[in-house]
C-alpha cells in the first residue's frame, strides 16, 4: 500500500463547514473548520435557508487552508469524498443555479407534514422508514409547490447536501443510499427512489439523481475547482455518506447488532442491520447504512450536546473566563467540578433529552426542565449538580433509546461504541457506561464522521478492497470504559424516575400547560 497517499473529506455540518485530511493509518493530518450563517426569512414561519454561494466559498476556503496546513502536495490526495447533516436540500434549475438551499432545520412544511400524515402516514413509514415531519423533503417541496409555484416548476435537480458538494466539485449529479434515506423520498427496503412518494409530491423522477453505493468512484475534480482550491484537476471523487452513518464507519460498526452513539449536538443511536427492520409502533427510523448490503435502525436522543452548551453559556461564565486565562477548554473545568458529585446529582434531575417517538418527539418538542433543587442547600444542589444532572439526562436518554433498539430489532446489546464531542469528556463516557451497564468503546478519532468519509474515499480510490478492510486498517480504540457495577445498580431506579419525568413533561407540553421549544 502506498504510504505517500492521503484521503480528503468535506463535512457540511450544522454549524459550519470542515475539510480534513487523513493518512492511511487513520491519523488526521490537518483540518479546517469555518462557521457559516443561516438566513431566516421573516415572511415564512419556521423557515431556514442558506446562501449557496457563500457556503461554497467557505468550503473552498476550508479545502485550500487544509492543504496548506497539511504540507502535502495535491498529487498526494488519492480521493475526496463528502458527508453532511441529514435532510438538508439544494434544488437546482436547468443551468445549475440554486433555486432553494436549506439545512435540516428548515421546517416550513408544517401544514404539509400534517396533510401527508393524514393521507399517507403509515404507508409512508413502510416505504421510507420515516414518519412525515416538517423538515423532510416532501413537506418542503409541497410548501414550495403551493407558495412558490414558478420555482417548483423550474426544479431540474434535487440534491442532498453531501450530493451538492460532489456536484460542485465535479459537476456530477449523484446520490448514495445513506443520505438519500434522509430525504423521505427514498424506498429504504429497495434502496431506490420511491415512485409512490414522487407521485404524492407531484414531481418528475428525472429531478432525482442517480444512486450509487457509498465508496464508489463517480468522477473527478473539475479544472475550475482545482484552480480555486489547490486540488489537482482529475482527483477522484468518491460517494460518501450521511454524517451519522459515516460515524458508524468511523467506529467500525458494520456488522449486525453493532451500535454507535453519535454524541454531538444531538445524539442519534444507530444499530447496524443485515436487513431493514421497521418499528411496529413507528417510533424509530430505518435507513440505509453507508456500507453496501447494510441498513441501520435509529433511535435518537435529540437535544444532548446542545444542552451542555446551553449550560456553559448560561451558567458557566466563570469557567469560560478561567478557561481563556488558562488556555484550556471550559468543558474541562466543568468536568473537574462535577467529579465530586455522586450518582444521581444529590437529587437533581434534568430532563432535556428524549426517547424517540418518530410520530411525536420532534413535533411536540418540550422545553427542558430541572427538578429537585433544594433552595436551602446550595452546597448540595448547586451549579455542579446541575451540570452532572444534564450529563446524566443525556445518558438516561441514550439508555432508553438503546432499549428501544433492542425491542425493535430483537438483538441484545453486548457493548456500544461512542463518538463525537461528548467523548472528549472522560467522566461523560464513564457515566454512560455506568448507566447502560455495558462497555463503551471510545475511538482515538473522536470525530468518527470525518474518519468514516475518509474510509469511503479510501475504498473508492482503490486503496482498500472493501469497507471492512478499511475500517480494520483505520479505526483504533483509545479506551474501553467498563461499567462500575455498583454505580449501575444505583442508576437503574434513577433512570425509572427520569423516564416518568420525561413522559410527564411531554404530556404537559401536549396539553399546552408548558410551552413548546
């Protein structure tokens, strides 16, 4: 195997764009991240869009900057691939200009989702593995059809965000099953665009791109892109995958039953499957894996890392000031503060995260709550107890979602893998192991999504014969967090209390006693 070759990936994330380069031992050589901003049209409720020219400018900058940092030549890039947040869409006209570009937060299709739910809800779930929600493609397309008919008629091509990156790199309109699954236009069992859903929307099948498996060569970097980014013209372009499924690749979760907790802003919990399995109660999502002949079953804890960021910004001003003085991350200081707090956080319980119900969770969206503050004992129920309670809340939600995956799949978990920002915290990963009562495998590369898309690039460029070979070569474990049996026993009744509070919060929100998010 060539040792002077490297793999490049691009990630269109929720908060910004990122480019990264890995060597063939799975080490990140260089990366660049740059935030971007969204547009919130004041005349469209729940709408979020982005400027595609500005976003592509950011991506070009990240590519060029990463190449410079890496100190390698563009000739050494064996292949480039892309990943992205799920559900994001770009609609192009006949000349390749963007008619509409929006992230997964765009929920303008609220009324349309209710209409699809009423007419085709159960049938839609059986086809796509998803219950109609406002941010899915058909709901947004139906909104455009109703409110912007001329734009709807001008649609020539529909691309998911990672597809759009490939299109911009090489003028190639192609998708792959894992990201296509998130569109709610994709037949998850057949791994092809759904004629039924296409008919419900009233679009032409011609606007949907060809579907190739993840890790397939589909073209090469165009001349103009090469001159703008520093890439070599003709560099192989490889299909990547949805961000969460790439996280599974980056944690080597490719065989049936292997499960990864992708602990980021939200926390999807995905189990690899050899065949598609749907929830009889329609609570979970079923998608294609970023590996051929594999599927994933997902139950999602929704707001997790975002909640801890809220704590840092709302209550952690002192830690942020100290962190800037000491040149450390504020989260490190918060971690140290909660080490002295026992299991159960001295009676403080936070309820922010969710046990997924695909028909309800993202529609009701209750605000968070903190219970158990003893106002006469700030020494026992203060800031550090709230911080630990928020982490425990996330870990309880993961336990509930893992149990739901076991119930639907009939597969008992023996261990889990965990990646994402939360894995930088040693106490967080230990609490997760203690609450689950299972070993938690933590990879050396915490941003496993990045490694996963590099794996796709490596397979498609011919450096590896298969995804299995690539994961064996590139994925390494930093540690395995074994559960503390005593802590696990303490957490079991605490989880049941958290679950009751979680369900009550949903009920109070549904009854409009408490406000929605």
